[in-house]
């Protein structure tokens, strides 16, 4: 039986003390008086029927039992918070915070405009933005660590548990240094570049998938001298003359040192920028607002420069 003296509020006070090691700091962090904090810790000991703290002068010092209990108390509080969040989601009750994931390459125009529009619709909503690869973001969405993601897809998503809202299509281009012999062309045939050196992103990125797809269409495997972990390093390496790459048109504004040249239509590769969220949460007011903003972005896309 769990004693009536053991409550989640007291567990939160206890865990705060185990982090801060000061009654005054806990009181300040939780907006309580020092007396209230001390009383909560003392009554928690009474509910457990065992001591958690000793004294060194006027200071409380955690005993071994406190460290053991803290590990279990932390899990109890986290599980309760997660249960509350999931129950509210299923009931269609909006929370005060949303965790959104996206690609680095969408941070020039797309993501800022989506977030500004979302804040206009939901002024009190706090937003956490996580940037990463397609693979990382999809895993985090599936595990419930993210509420929604905006990523690029080479093909429509086939997971029936996910709801997809397309924003726009983005063509992949040859990325070349400004002074390269290919710069300024109307289009380029990838077969002309058999002898050139290439740089690309590592696995898990949609642009890496687009790179592989385009060269499959061209019928050969390019000489790849380097794989990097972020698109900004890739752009800088291409601009510095280290090699060529294939990049989506939305990155055109990131650097004036590279030229993005359309590919011959026979070897083209396209990414569809898409909002993904769990179908079980499609009634969540915050996600409804984000989906509406994504649809609006798609309709006004023709009036915007690439990005």
C-alpha cells in the first residue's frame, strides 16, 4: 500500500532537492517557501517509514536510501507526465508545448515561415525545434519524442499510422563552384560528369537518397571522395572547389559561391517536402493549426522564391 503522505507533488519537491541540494534553491525554483519544502521532505520520510536525509549542521544530506528512491521516483514522475500528455492527445486537448522536427535545408525560408504562421494561430504555444536527418526525425516521431516533422520524401509514405500533408516539390540540381565549366548552363547531363569527383551527405538524409537515385538513372556510380554530416559543410566544400554534389533547389540562398544547375529531365530527382504526424493525433488543435499552416504554405508557394 502507498501511504497517503506520498504524493506526486512531494516527489517533485524531493527530486528538485536531490538536484539542487539546497532548501532555498528548491523553494525559489518551485515558488514555495523554505518551510513548505522542508515539510514536504519530512512528510515524505514519514510516508516511506524510513529516513532519507541526515543532518550536517543545518543542512540536509541525502542518505543512500534517498539515492535509491530518487531513481524510482524519477521514473514514476516521468511516466505520469507522459501518461497525462498522451491522454490529453487522444482526447484532442491541446498542450502548451509542441516538439517539431525538420531538416537543416528547410531553415532558410520554409520552417521560419511555418513557425511564424503557427504562432499567429496559437500565440501561447511554446515550440521546440529539432533538426536532423530524415532517418533520425522519423525515428523520433515514431517513438513519440516529436509531435510532427517536416521532411523531404523521395516517395509517398506508406505507413498507415502516419498522416502526410505535402507542402511543395523540390527538384535536385547539380551543385557546382561558381567558376566550374558547368556553371551558368541551362541544364546538365550527368553522364558528362563521369570523371568528376563528388561530395555527398551521409546515409539517412533525403538528399543522399536523391543523389543515389539520380546516378542510378544516369547508369553509373560516381567517384565519391567524401561524405559529410550536414548540408552546410557540404555547400561550403563544393563552394571551395573540393568537388561537385547534387542539392535541392531550396538551398540556393545559403551560399553565393555555388551554382545550382538543373539536371537533364532523364536523370532528374524530386523531393516532396511533407508534414508527417501520427493519425491518432490528427484532432489535436495544435497539430491541426500546423497542418493548416503547411497547406497555406503550399498554396502560396508559387509567389515565393525557392526555399
